C-alpha cells in the first residue's frame, strides 16, 4: 500500500461522526490566542517578532471576519469564499497527537519512532494552508456541559461549538520526505478512526475513515 506512490499523496477523510470547530469564537479571545501563538513562534526562533505577529494577525483576521463568530463558541476558520476549513498546521498537530498516543501501544510503528516531534516537524508537511470541507448537509452547533472544580465549589458551564456533519469530507496533500515513514502515517490515520480530530474528540466526535484520493 505504501510502495510506488512517491513522497506526496492526496488523503481524503470521510467523517463518521460530526466534527467540532476548535478556534475561539470572539475577537477578544482571538487577540490573546494568536498573540500567544506569535510569541511561541518567536521563541522557537523561526521568525522575528514582527513576522510572528504578522502571521498571527493574518490568521486572526481570517476568522474574525466571519459573522458567525460568537463569544464562548468555538468555530471553523473560513476560506476566502466562505467555506469552513481547517488549517494545515491543525492537521499536522493531529498527526503529532496520534503519534504521541500510539507510542504508548507496544509493538506499534509509532513506538519505534525516536524524537517523533522533530521527525514530524522536519519531514512531514500538509501542503495546503487551508483545507476546505466538502460539507454533507448543513453546518450545525453542538452544546454540551463543562464541569470544573473551583475554590467556590463545582461549577457547570455550557460550551458551544460549530459542527460539520457526518458524511462530510476533507481532502488534503501530505508530503513525507522520508518515504519509510508512510506506514507510520497510515497508523496515525487509522487512529483518527477511533479518536477523531477537532474539539471534544474524547467523546467520539470527529472520527473518520480515510483513503488515498489519487
């Protein structure tokens, strides 16, 4: 399955459960969220302070322009033509999360991968900056309670997230400079089928099956 495809492949995810948006939904939350991202980029040494802030500001503007943004609600970013999407770095982060979990499984391919974060950062890339969903049906909303223990006692709040329905697809290009890593990438894609991607995935949201689209 891994032979003869080269280092670049198109991957299609078909969601078996609705997937929830994970970007904060108010302008105030975005200001803090993307400012923190900019500082993190700067600390890693990849960009100057101005470059990091410009990149963060651009991502913030992409989403705050959407009229659906509301305080306390997590949402999907939008493409220029208004389609809900995911950023490439979110998908790359999902690969890292899958690898970190699969490393705990004895005998898994991920368990044999040393310095996995550096390996993914340096050799695995999602080519598209924004990956639009092909939405099956209508964008919806998921409301669920959040419970927390505070000095004043237990508290319950409602969390709301924008949702993409089951049956929707996400198709993107993965470039893997180390061809021998493809079987491990497939292991991570299989993991998406049991844990999912996006917000509240511990409940089974965002689970999907995958296939090569080329």
